[in-house]
C-alpha cells in the first residue's frame, strides 16, 4: 500500500470517528450524550461552584442550572458570575405545583444534585428522577443526620459530643432526611482542641475534594 493510500485510509477513519463522536456526545436523544445536572441549593453555593468548574473540564456532564429556595442565597450570585442559568423558587412552587419538575424536564436534566439544600424533595420529582438524585451531608451518617441537622449545627454537635472523627456522606435521596442509600464516605480527625469552625474547614476540604469526583463516577456508571 502506498503512502498516499495510507493517508486516504487515515482520513477516512478519522471522519468515521468524528461522526461517531458527534452522534454519541452531542445527540440529545442518545444515551451517551453529555449529561445535564441541576444543582439545588439553599446557601452560599460553594459546592455548586466547585461542581460547575469540575465538570467544565471534561465532556461527561455539565451543570445546566442552579436552583435556590432562598431569594438572597449567594449561590445565585455565583451562578450569574459563572454564566450558569439560575432560578429562585418558593415553597408553593416546590410542593404545590409542577413548576420545578416542568423546569427540569424543559432543561432536559438527567441528574439532580443537592448541595446544601435544606428541603425534602417532593414525590413527583423523586419519582421522575428515581436513583438520579444525590445529596452531600457534612457528617458520617447515620450520625448527625435528620431534619435540622445541617452546616454549623452539625459541627457544633460533633464538637460538643467529643467525637474523634467526622466527615462527609454522599448518598441518594429519598422521601426522608438523610436516609437514602449511601454512596460514599470520607473521614477526618477531630482533635480535642478543634472548634466547630475548625471542623467545618476540614469537612469543607473533604467536600471539595470528593463530591464532584463521586458524582462524576456514578453518572459515568449509569
């Protein structure tokens, strides 16, 4: 085979690869297309920002929208700065209408990630996204979980009870606070001299390190 024929064959194979790549990654109807993530938040949105930046580095998924149940959440400011669409919703929108589910469907959302979101997810969204809603909790569940246990409340309880370790739990979401199937845990030591603020810093470091990677792993596996 001559050099010219090799070049022709190479170009032909390259074209086939590009066609396959476009069909699988960019075709919205294909299971291999880039997945779309909605992040639900209630607070500052540091984990949401971390997720946005992490997924922008690859072609597996993108954070397509950030939704907040607090109008003044700093997460909405982060979303604007990052160029990610965002939406504020109230309790009526979430529990007494189909507004949020319709928004998720219109945006062709594949996965929902809760990042500091403090409300239970309603049954219609749970049913539509069964096995595709993930939450992160700032403690080693089942310890320090349940309604009202979030943020600094968790870290204060850990210190007050003299725990020697704490960490993060990433889990699937169901109809009860922090009781969905466990996906991943990471631990950090709690020293006798640690304050709740020090514990919070250690836990945040675990969140930033592991949360995007674990979300990416479970998306890739489905």
